[in-house]
C-alpha cells in the first residue's frame, strides 16, 4: 500500500467499473477522505506481522 490517495482520474475509472458516475465534487471528497485514512492504515499494517491470521477466520485444528 502506498499510503497515497488515488487521483481523481483513478477514482473516476474505479467508479465507472462499478457502473457509478459520481460528480467531481464527490470524487474530490473521496480523495480527501482517503488521503487522511490510507497513511494511518499503512501504519497499522506495519504493526501486524505478515503471517497473522485475520480475526474471526476459522482454522481447523489438526487432531493428534
């Protein structure tokens, strides 16, 4: 994860793939939200070891 928000053009392309046509104002607000959120998520990602199992994931236990 780069910690950087996608550009307005990238967001527009992602929205189009979902069949959505947001306004420029909508895309600017999403970009601003992601600009705040993504760096913090990147920091959290560094705190968790890569082999950590997601919470709530059921893993069968091997029987002896």
